C-alpha cells in the first residue's frame, strides 16, 4: 500500500516537472519573438528649408541726446535773486530763467556814465581852448607881419636920416617881441590839440567802461539762448554764482532728437561703400520697454574718428520727437535694413546645433533616414537663421526630437508642409 502511494507521488511529481519545463520553453519562445520584432521609428518634428528674398537688418544700442544742449552759466559774480521758470517746461529763446541781483552792477553803470560825461566835458573845454589859442595865434601873426613891414620900411629911412636910429631899434625890438608871441601862440595851439587828444582818449575809455558795465548788467539776466526744454535747477535762489560755478541749468532742443550708436569699423566700412544709400537709410528705434517708436529716423552724420581702444565709431541718427516725448539719456536699440539677401535659405533657429564652434543640422532624407549636415549660418531673421552653406531648398530639417535620432536611423517626420 505504501509502495503504491509512493509510486503515484513520483508520477505526479514527474508530470509537474514536465509541465513546468513545457511552460518554460513556451515563455522563452514568446520572449524571443518580442525581442526580434523591430521598434517603430521615432516621431520627430521637421521643417522645410525655405528660400526667399529677405532684408538684412542690423541693430545697435543707442543713447538719446538733445539736438542742442545749452548750458546756462553765470558770466558775473552775484547772488541769485529769482528763478523765473518751471523746471521741465518748454521755454522760448530769450526767456528769463534766473535773475542775479543787479543793484551793484547798476551802480557801477551809473558811475561810469558819470565819468563818461565828465570826459565829454573835458573834451569840450579842450576844443574851446584850441579855438581860443588859434585866435590868439592869428592875432599874433598879424601883429608880427605889421611889425616886420615897419622894420622893413624903416631901413631906407634911417639911411636917409629921415628917422633916428632909435626909431629903427624900437621897430626891430617890437618885431622880435611879436615873433616870440607868435611862437608862444603856436605852442598854445599844440598844447590844446594834445589836450583834445587826451580828452578824446579819456572819453573813449569812459565809453568802453560804460559798455562793459552795460554788458555786465545784462549778464545778471540769465536767459535761454534757444527754444527747448529746460532742466532742473542745480542751485537755489540766494546762492552765490559766477563764471567759475557749474551751469545753473541746461536747455535742450528735443525735436528732432539725436540717437547716438556705435558700430564696428568693419560695419562702418560696409555702410559707407554707398554713401547715397547710407544717407537714405531708414532707422527704427526700439525703446527700453520693447515697443517700437512710431516715428522713423534718418542717418545724420558719423563721428570724425574711430576710437583706437575699441575699433568702433559713433554714428548719429535723427528722430522726429513731436511733443518732446523722448528725452536725453534714454537708451534704445537703433535698427536698420542695411542690405538685401536674395534667395536666402531659412531654417528655424532651434534646428541648428552648435558644438565647439561647428554648426550642424539633422536632415531627413527622402527615405526618412537621418543625415547630419554641417552648415554655415549667416544672419538671424526673427526666429529663423539664414544658412549660407550646407543645405538646399526643400530639404527637411529636424526641429524637435533630436535626442531620439542617430545618423542613418529611420524616423517618422511630422509637421513639414
């Protein structure tokens, strides 16, 4: 009995072993079939290489500045008495901005005016003295001529003894005395003329002093030399100002407003190869908040020299500024279309990969396999990149799913039109 039970157990165990082996063999076959089945090609996003004519844009960092920036400085020493404008307002040419205490300068002007009148009176006296001296000279010359005639007439008479020798000697003495008077009268005339010259010089000096005092009195009025926007005052009423002081404020002409930007020497040479085109260059201004300024600008001039340290040169553009919205000191980007690229090949920027200075693009060949193509990129246009070498129009490039691919492997392209 025990032997029969033992034999049955052995038979069941053997059956279980055989069944397990069969199941193991079946499972191995299924695993092998699954491993031998090829996985589906990965999905990748692609874009078609586009060919079209595009403008060549350049963009530079610019700084805005007033067309004219007039620094208002004191030309005379004095205390500011009044401020006659509102800071940040528009002022006209000749408008009073500050008044320096004018009383000391008015007193100086009154004093030199008095000195000029005194010099004029001295000149008038010298001229009157000259007239009197000239009259005395004429009288002395007439008397001397009469005495000379008497002396000449007495010579034959004394020889004829018609008159005495005493009469002859008296005539000679009278003639000599009158000659001396003529000499004195001539000296008085010359003295009067010298006095007139001195009085005229004094009058000229006094007139110059009056002009200087008048100008200094005018300098007490600090006025705007231009129409423009006036800035904040750098000093306060009651402070002492003078020629050695800083500017009390600044007035700027803002319409049009200048945009100064720096370009490299190579860019400058490229731009100036066609000066007529450069003068017609249309500029855009992108403000610091990213908005594009509504007014178009134009090229104005290039600075006189290239900066030796940076190899760059400053260019200036002019933008209309109605309402004086733009102000000096603002930053922005100056943008311009500097050329035209015919038949440019464009691909999305995300399709171009850079590795150690080399650029590559994954191309999907007509049989939907991957080919890695080295390319030479050019300018960037928005979200796309111009490819100068390495691609042809109509080719498909991978834009998304690059981590799924390898050269020569099949892919399932999606997104190309």
